[in-house]
């Protein structure tokens, strides 16, 4: 990790079709990105692994709430009045900076100096800047109602608590999970997809009896840590950091961040918070609806407390990319390889005919057609087989199958392992079941 830079990750992502700058032909739009084919597959696999971890339990249900919600949702949650960061402007270079991040930033004109240190710097007084994007509902902007693009997915869960409670026949402890886009007008986004204005979240609100909140908070910290390490994140690159009293949100009695050692340093990957009963009570007060659990057998009623594991899809995808990236010396030079967990790898297996003649493409195509009905597979016949191996290494493909002259004689093929570089001859007929079994075992 010490010699891994964000530039290497960015270069690989663009070269191999994971991530591109958005609107690039028009000069780009700051901190917005488009995911290419392999990026879409990788991100989808990350989300699917998260959904599997959530819905593989019998105490969590799914939700997909609207991006546009009633403005009063954000008033009740405190986002309209308090979702802001302190901002300063430089009157000279017109750059904007987070006032509380000045020490870690560089002046727009003098990168070796902090904002305000240059002789030409002229910073304004700090002022609060609300991070929510506004838009309007209605055919005419002047008469339309102001609404906001949601800055988080959590509130959509809280305002649906009563609906879910009625149809799901669940009782605390139980959770509601959601994956979706959120939007924050960040003052200083950056560091590739680590901090952007448009991003995707994986959030789950776990509703528990008040007396059990502490135990469930510890449970979810451990569960979320294990999820990352099970999918290949190395333990030395992942830590649990409990928030100090001065960092806690006003509603939180405990928050721990899972921090990952990105090339930019240790930074938040996921947060797990004990939110108490703040959210349900706030929305109950604002809406006039009772948001509580009533035990029909005992008559007991209470407002559940909430444990919230909240992760960013983009940050998680970036962490998996960084942790999988490796450069190593091999016989013909330096090999760049993504050692992604097979469950996350965009392509599971590539089928390669050694040459484009003598019946090899036909045999390779037949195997490819069988494999792609079971897993994400790729057929590649362009260039030397060595270059095709390198390409598959760079997109993280765990296995390559090469069809050659011997394949036509005895029905075997060469199976190459991405991580060990071991190559073994196996019967072509056995390969689909063999790889399916390997994926399931991981």
C-alpha cells in the first residue's frame, strides 16, 4: 500500500473502462464521474454482496424510497436548518474552501501554501453553506414548490417506518435496508470518487427496544467490519475508530467509523451510529403521526431506538479497488493485477482461443456460451495470449481458459489462476461445474 497512489488507480480505471470523468468532451464537470462497463459490473457486485448480507437475515426487509420527498421531511430531520458546512471564499482566485479544512488544503495559486498564507490571498469571513441541492416541482419555476434532492437515504426509511411495520409483520429488533443515490453540494469534493456531489449509499436502519440499543450497536460494528474482511479487505488496512464526545451528532449516543487506509490516508469508509429515538420522534412531532411500536399481546408501546450502518457504494468500490491493486515482477516485465474477491470481480472467467483458426474459436465460443449462462464471462481473441492475460489481470478476472491445439485432440484446456499464475490442464466438459463450485466456495 505504501507505493500505491490515487493516480495509479485513476489511470487504471480510465484505461480499463471502470470510471471516466463525466462530460469529458465538454471539459468535464467537477467531481462527477461516469462508470464504464467494468465499473458498473464491480459496483453492482458490491451492492449485491451488501444486499445478500442484509436480506440473508430474516430480520431485515428492503425499501426503495423516492429521491424527491416533501420539504417538511428535511425540516423535521434538521437538514434545512443545520445541514451545512463553514465556507470561505478567496476574493483573489475565487476558490472556495471548507473553513474547518483549511489546514489540509492548498492555495489555488500557490499549491505549497495553505489558503490565506499567500501575499495575494484575501479570504472572506466564514459563513454557513447548506449542502442540499434545491429544485422545484411544477411547470413554472416561479410558482413551483421548492424541494430538495435527498442528501441521504435514511430519512426515506424513517418516514416509511409505519408502512413497513404494518405489511412486514416484523417487530423490533428488525431493520429496513436501502440502496440509492444521494446528493450533497460539497464545497470541496475531490480525491476521485471518494467525495463527490452525486453518490450512492447503502444504508440500513435497525429498530430495537431502547434497552437493547447498546448491544445491537456493538453487534453491527462487528458485522460490518467482518463484511469487508470477508470480501478481501486486509485487516491492516481497516480500523474501527470510535467518535469522541466532541464529534458525536447531537442525537447520537455512540458512533464508530470503519476507516480504510486509502492512498490519501486513513479516511471514513462506513459509519455505524446509535441514533437513539431522535428521528422517529422528530417525524412524529412534525407529521402528527405516531411512529411507535405497540405489542398487541402485552400492550407495551415505545419508540424504538435506531442503529444505523451507513456505507457509500463509491467509497466501498474504491476501497476494494485499492486493496486489490498490485504490481509485481514477472518474467516478461511488471504485471498489474487486481486481486479482487471472485464475488466482486467484474468478470469471473475469460475464454481465449490461442489462435483464430483451426477450429479453436468454435470450441472456445461453445465453452463461453455455456459459462456465461452461469457467471459473468468474457470471450477474447484479440492480440497475443500474453497480452490478453495481462488485460484480464488488470480487470481482476480470477480465471482464464485457453483453448489450443491440444484441446481439439483430447478435449482439455489450460486453466490459469490470476493470483498464483498456476496453469493446469483440465477437461473442457468439467470447467463450468468446477468454476461454479469455486465461486460458491468463496
